[in-house]
C-alpha cells in the first residue's frame, strides 16, 4: 500500500490496531510489554513491520477448526515507543489499555545495567573486577564503617 506521508501511514496503523491489535503488559513476566496483531493474510502485518519493526510467528491450532494465522509482535522499549506514537489516534478504550500497560511496565524493577545512580542518589562511577558498576562514595563509607567496627572490636578485646 502506498502512503502519501509518514503521518498517513501512522494513522493507518493506528486504525488497524484499533480494530485488530492488542496492547498488553504482563505482571507475571516482570512487566513484559507487547503490541501485536494477528491475521490470516500476512501482507497487512508486513506494513506494520515495515513501519515499526518487530517479529513474526505462526499461530497454529491443535484442532483444525481455524486457519493458521501470522502474528506480528513488538516488545519492550520498542513497544512503548509504538504505544506512545499511536496514542493520540486511538479510541478512549485503547488509550485506557495503553495506560494500564504502561503503568505495569513502569512499576517493574529496572535492570541493573540501565541504572546510573545508586540507592542514595550517587553516580555509579566505579567498576569492580567482574565488570559490575558500583558507587565509589557509598563503597568508601562502607569501608570506613567496617574499619570503625573492627577497631571497636579490637579495643574491646584489649580492654577485656
């Protein structure tokens, strides 16, 4: 399908996903967030793939009551971007689904590799022998406290 502009393509994708798509986040799988759609004829899904990327897989049914379908899915941060891009063009029902999905996604724990500050708000500016980042300020405090405790224990042993 030819589109006059990129905006026209986005509006078409929003209209298609309004009727045939889904916007979800799973609490069970630590906030995994998805945008997807399934169709018997995969050409329509290729337009979504050309616009947003993502993956395809085949959905087969155990009993042969239904025809095999192609499923297009976008996950993670890419799905968040798709949701935010389509949000203004969707109905209130779909917007509510997106808000719920984003709330679940935002409530998950952040992977350590993406953190930039420690729990006290200091910059993670050190790297240990395993390549793990740490806060130099907090580590220094930990060593000072450890040394104080050891001196106190030695002082008690000498006095006792």
